[in-house]
């Protein structure tokens, strides 16, 4: 991975930490983006009850269809592949509101 890609990923991870902290959650970037045995993932977010390991991916246009589906006036997108568990996709701020106990 080149330096511009690493920098883009690090900026995105810092953005996630800042958003989580703005929702009164504990959040830290994982050293070396989980490339050690210390911790996995890119960011760890926690509240008083749970801790969540987040793998962060930023693409210029790679997730365009997912955004288009979410913009159809829904709160949550559920996607799935054959023989795989379903995945829930929602705006990050909504997820952090849920963790902070503030989602309406």
C-alpha cells in the first residue's frame, strides 16, 4: 500500500474516532491498523457496556450502490450474499447514537 492510501485510511480512522467521541463514546485508533497481535481492526469504540472493533474502508466510488440504496428514505440497509450472514448497514452517526443510547 502506498503512502497516499495509508494517509487516506488514517484520516478516515481519525474521522471515525472524532465522530464517536462527539457522541460521548470512548474511541481509539488501533496501532498499525491491527497489524499486530495487540489488537485487530482499525478503531475500537466502547460505551459503558460493550466494545466494538471497527474495520474502516474508504473508497472513492466503490460503495456508490450502497449509498444509493440507503438514500431511499430508509434507516437501515440489510445486505447479504448467498450462504453468508446478513449485514446491517446504517449511517455511522446513527450507529453511534445507538451505542450512546440516544437513537430515537
